[in-house]
C-alpha cells in the first residue's frame, strides 16, 4: 500500500476511534462474512466513504469560517466575507442533500 492509501486507512480508523490494525481486521472479517459482495459493491462503498470524509473536512472548514464571522460581528467589527461564507454553507448543505439522495436512490434501486 502506498502512503496515500495508508493515510486514508488511518483517517478512517481514527474516525471510527479504532487503531489501523483493528480497522483492517474488522473490514477483513466483514468482507469474509459476505463473500457474495461484488467488487462494484465494495468500490461503491469506498467512493461513498471518500465523499463522506471529504464532506466532513469541508464542513469543518466552513464551521471555522462561520465562527470567525460570528466572532467579528459579535465584537462590532465588519465581516465582509459573511455573505461568501453563508453562500458556501448553503452550497455544502446542497451537496450533502444531493449525496444523501443519490445514496438513498441507489439503495432503493438495488
């Protein structure tokens, strides 16, 4: 496995509050219990997890930006970036909605 793949596993394990070894063992056992899953199923789940982690990082960044705007406004300062931050929050919410709907549509179709 290359460094990028290891980092992906490390982030996934940390998100699940597990060690990398524990995460890998759990994933391997899960796969072994369900040998009927296709490579496409597994790839689809990997893509879904990748998108969820990306959304989580993005929402965290937006939360920081929103906190900075709130701090500035609460202190009586101007926050010229407020509209841009709020627009980014709205776009992120739409992205989450679209992702969720797409995933739900896939589950009901399958």
